[in-house]
């Protein structure tokens, strides 16, 4: 039979549409043509496949070989189509039975010796293949992450010969199970008890973790802003299986997922020289950026005023929606981006504005210009804005006496549970209509809110975010109503201004 069809998967953002690899052999001068919008990596597959087949002891047909990757309007990239192309050539030339291909999907890059190399996005591909009823054959290292989906039979192979032996009935490929994947049940995060002093900043971390709020630390150098930020993932409630799989699938697209870190909240800390594409995603073939790699975790922007203004403004939409839509001339892609933003900054360019010893030499103009790098719309979207002062020497010399992350996490988990039972989502994700329904303050709290709006000249967005923070504080304290004390504490965390 001169025609064979092998099932595989492409990648389009986080989606993994089915790709039919059609291989046809015809008479004429020997050649290999790959069609169906292949990129350079896919076109180079013809040379890798030829060498792999010959080194594995198979005959490479001396015919006119046409490989069609359908659908033709979906761009194809990376070396994941090497294995299905090789199997299609073998089936079309009668060296393996074509009938055995129908019940499987295949993906894998081939070395010249016929060994299988790992691919990006294996978990996303297996998640998309869940409803098809086929088993998925993958390289051994990629199968370990794909098995976490637990929806499809994942078969693991190390070489092209092993796959062919399975298809001809000479051997059976081993199934990779979740139990076979080494998962570290003890997720070790940095402990909040290590931080000396900074009681208000620690309280801000607890509120941020409980309600999924964004957070800004402002203070002089060396006061523990980065140390505090790194403790936030350890305060977050455990991820659900669905959330963990989505987070892992995004990391898999970038080739950065490790099965032993499954269900660990990501912590991403890009340098301030990061471009817009690096932060929010992009490229001619759209790839996830740092905000998507931080999905279900924390994005930490240290020295946030040093980031390019256009880079920071690109955060505004995903902070509200939890998703990022990337549009290019030829392709569009959407990635999840439900992250918690934690930012840190100095009060002025030298870092010592307001220091009692008079170390600051910045002019008012320099201070204003430095703080103005954070636009009003972006500051409005940061729920908690906390001053982090210098820690006295006597406090630094004392033994750590703060609360451990485990006990704070217990309160956070309890507060998040209240939110999920009440409204099905974290407080920071409430819409305007849901705020009116679930965040109605008591009479005294409403009067205090009115004063805060007038005194601090709060925008409508800042007002709604203030209400959501107050709702979270009430949840931590186990209160069904938003009282004046909850609003008063929430107002303390919005006093950072640019002047």
C-alpha cells in the first residue's frame, strides 16, 4: 500500500490539534517532500528520518515520497513529527503493518541513530488526546510528564526499533503510569519564620495569599523585600489537580516542567531587562511568557521601576482577565496567566529617601520621575501597597520568632475555602456584579469607605479592589460581614502614592 496515515498532534498555544501525517510513495526520481506549512525544523526531518531508518536497519525507499501534514492551514513546528513521519514511510513501504497505526498517536524527535529524544508540550498533547480513545507513544522522558494527565494510555519508547517491534507484535511497549513518576510529596518552600521583623509585610503576604491579591513592597535596599516575596508560594493553598495540570502544561510548552515539581506553585523572577515578548509571550510562533509560566503561582518583579514602561503596561490586561491573547500577522494564541504579581521597589533612585541619617541626595524631581515610572492605571491594579522599613539591628540579632509558613498557610486555606464555598473563586477574581453581591459593607464600614474615597482620591477600580481586600480580611477573621475594622486595615495598604 503506497499510502499510510499516522496520527500525531501539533501545538497552537496551549491547544494541541490533531495532525494527520499522510505519507505517499510514488514512482519517479527519489526525493522527500514535506508539505502542510512545515517550519525549518519539520523540513529537516527528512534528513533525520533517512539516517535514523538506515541506522536502525530498515530500507529507505528509493521513491518519490510526499509527506502531508494535515490540516494544511495549521503551522507545524519542532521535531515532534520525526517519529510519525518515519513510521508512515515504513508503513507505506510495507515494512511494518499499516493497520496497527490507527489505535495510536505518536510524537518524538529522532536522532540519527534512531533513538528518541524528548519534545516540548507532551502534557498538553496528551490532555488534548483524552477523548480520542487512542494510546499515545512518546519518548521515555516526555512520557513521564504526559502520564500525569492520567486520561490516556501513555506508552514509553527509547528507540524507533522499540516502536516498530511493538507494532509488529514482537514486543510490547511499557505503559508509563502516574505511580512510576517520581513525585516529591514534600514540597519545600522557603519558610516565613526566617524573616525577622516586618510584621506588616508578613500580614500583607497572608492577605495576598488568602485572596489572590497583587502586592507591592516599597522600601530601602536590604530590608527583606525579595526574601518576603519568595515566601508567598509557600503560603498559597495546595493546587487542585486541574490547576496543577494546566500549570504543568504551560511549563511543558517551554520545556521547563519537571514531574517531581508537580503541584508546586511556580515562582518566576525575570530580570528587569526582560522584553515585552519575554514577559507576556510572543514570537513569530507564539510562546508563553513569564506571566503564563507563573500561572497558578507568583510573578516577582524586583526593582519594578527599572522595567521598561511599555513592558509594565502590557501587564494590565492579564492582571484583570487572567489570560493573555497574543496576535501576530499569521498566528494567534491564547495562554492562561492567572498569576499573583509581587513587585518591589526603592522609595527613590538611591534607595534612601526619608532616611533619618540623611543619606538620600535625590532631588524631589528625581524622586517624582522615579516613582512616575509606575503608571496610575498599573498602581490601581495592585491591591496591597506596603512600606517595608529598615529592620533595627537589635531585631536582626535576635533569634527568629515569627510564625511558620505552615500555620499561616492553614489560615489562608481556610479563608480560601470560605471564598470558594460562597462564590466559587478567589476574592481578587470577583467581577463588578459579584462585588455588589458578596462584598456589601456594614453601615459603619460603608461610612469609612466614603471617607477613604474622598481623602485618597480613589478611582472606581481602586475602590472595588479595596472592597475585595476588605472582604479577604473578613474571611481570614471568619466574619460573614465586612466591618469597619476590616475596611480600616484594607485602607492602610493603599496609602502608597507617587508624590
